C-alpha cells in the first residue's frame, strides 16, 4: 500500500506538485506532498534474540526517521516501517508473510536471519519484494538470481578469516583447534557449522574442528559438553548461536577452571551483549568477536557520529552496540536503494522490483553508510558481496572492549 500525505505546514491553497517531480519543492520552497511506501520489519521480541532486538529495531527505525527528514523529504518519498514478531521461527515467518504482504504491500522486507531466508526465498521472486538482512549470509542461499540480500558474506567466511588471522598471530604452524557449539533448531546454525567444517576439511593446515556440539535453542548448562571439547584439545570455542549459548559456554569454562580458553562470537551475540548477560563485560576477558561491519568501539568514527545523531535527534533508544549497528546496516542498505530508485524513476516509481534492481546495479561506497559497512557491491551470483570482503576483530582487554584488528581479508571458501 502506498498513500499520499501532505506536510502539515502546507496551506490549503497550495497546488499539488506532480508526483514524478521528486526533488523539487512546490511554489517557491513550500513542502511538497510525499509518497509513503511501506517496509516490513521482521523482529524477534519473544524468541532467542529478544535480548538484543529492542536496540536492533530502534536503530534501524532511527535510520528511516533520519532519511525521511533529511533525504526523502527532498525527493517526495517517505518510508514507513512496521515490525512483526516472528520469534526467529521459520513456521511463524511463513505463516505471517501472506498477511504482511496483503496489509503493507511492502517495497522491502527487513529480516532478522536464517528463518526469514528459509521461509521467504522461494516466495519473494513471485511477490517481487527484496529481503534485506544485516546478518552474514548462508550457504543454503548461496545461488544466483536471488531476492535475498545480506550485508555481509557468510558466517563461515567471517570465521575462516578469524582463524587464518589467529594462526598467523600465534606464529604457530599447527592448525587452530576449535570446538564448535551449535544447534539444530535453526537452519542458520546448521549452515554455520557445516560451512566451517568444510573450510577445515579444505584447509587442514589452518583449522581443525575437534567436534561440533549440538545444544537446545537456549541452553543453561554446557559443562559436560565443554569439558569434552577441552579434552579433545580445543584451544578456542566458536559460539555463533545466541547470547544464551555464550553465557552457558562461559559459565562452563569458569566452572571447569579454564577461563583462559577464548570464545569467538559474532555480531548478534557480541562481546558487549554477552558480557551484559553475564553481569559484566570483564566476564568475556580474552574472547573475540568477528564480523564484516563497524564495531562499537569508543573511537571517534563516522559510524559513532552517525549513531549519536540518531540518538540525539531521531530518538533511537539504544546503546552503541553491535545489535544497534546491525539495525543501522540493513536500514541504510534499504534507504540508499530507495533513494536511487526515486532519483531515477521519481517519487511514484518505487516498487520492490525497482529496489532490487537498484541494489544490484548501484554499489554503495562505505561513505554512504557512514562507515557502518565496507564498500558494498552486489552481483547476481550470490546474495552477499563476494569481492573485497574483509572483517574486523574485537576483544575484551583488562575489562574494556577493544577494536583489535580492522580490514582482515577473508579467504576464498568453497560452497558447502
């Protein structure tokens, strides 16, 4: 559904501007009518990511409020976001989608992760609506002619970059021995451990997966499982599931007297959110996080400055966190694509199909995302950027969050 709404400051005698004159203002500078388009926001307020979703959705909504005011108004376009609680569940996404599409007729969908991709990737080509995710990509969606767009390469890509860097940093010639904490409750979790197992098989001099442990969605005690990984020689534990899994793993290491074994996490269960769940960031001392977007360090960066603008001027209710940056990233990809469509087709030309075409044809330099993302360029071969891929690595040192490495190159991975 798209509706026309006029600014409250427009006098009744104002003659409406032509809908296709997107950048011009009517009658010597007065505000013009805007065409409002809907965007569907998938969220998880009651499932495994409920602990980070408030900041995630608040920051992506802040981006839309900023864009509507400072960019869209000049183009005669406004974007309205409505969130739906899918509980990070494939069946729930599939069940809700027909109603969402009927209610909103959205020009884009903002996803949370794997369940959205699994439920919608076969439907979106017919529905002509692109799905945009801030998460890393998935091997099961690694194909051409896609309507799914991930802000980052796959989780195994990011993990492989970390292990390659870690081995080089250690100066050792032996492979890094990793124990993987995973689960079969989500297709995304399964995809992650399959991908990293394939990388280890293809690169035995870099990585050895000693074992993959399967847990429930939100485990409470993993002492027995973690002890088995340690006995098998794991020197680092990979936990890309959720915050609850990180907490259970960290508690297990502490109870086993092995707090010096690091955990590596990703953006949606990052060091800060996991530390908060544990009671204090220092609980994650010596652990790592890795992902291909900006990290929430205290450094003065364009990303930090943009966040502060969203917080102070556009009511984004969030700390500066990895979950907030994820929300910012998918929202920025979306608004920049809509911006391109409005520029070329006018305010009345924004459709889901046109947004997808803009994503595929218009690279987004890092400056356009205020450094939230590296240079982004999509092609029709994969749902995520496949060239110029790099990651950042963070850690906790002396109880403080620290950006450890930037622009670490991602190795080439074979499909799994």
